[in-house]
C-alpha cells in the first residue's frame, strides 16, 4: 500500500462526501477507523512468507483517479471502471 500525502485535505473532503452519499443511498457502511488516502498495490489471499525489501519511491502526482468494481471469477478478479476523473494540473 502506498500512503498518500493530503496536505490540503482535499482528498479527505472528497472521501467524506463520497462515503456520506453512499451511506445515504444505503450501499455503504463506514469503517470505524479514519479514512487513509492510499493506493493498494497488490493483495494476497494468504499472508506471504516472503519479506522483500521495499523500493524507494520518489514523490509523484497522480494524473487521474477511478472507482472500480471488482468481481471474483473462477479465472481471477475482473475490474470494471465505474467512474474516472482527471486530477492535478
């Protein structure tokens, strides 16, 4: 997981609006822990036994964002982009 800086608080405000709206329409239940701006890089079904060193990642500015719907299939996960938008400059 890459944790993102949010010095302006804009991503936290966006997350609050999205979570509130999804709760209003009854399709989301907010987690007890506070929202953390991040990007999930990969997931494992079970905890891996490997502990590779983490690479140094310089600061970067994302150019866009997307909301995905993931569906499990026998051949693996399929992702569908529900909405996307440009970010930044």
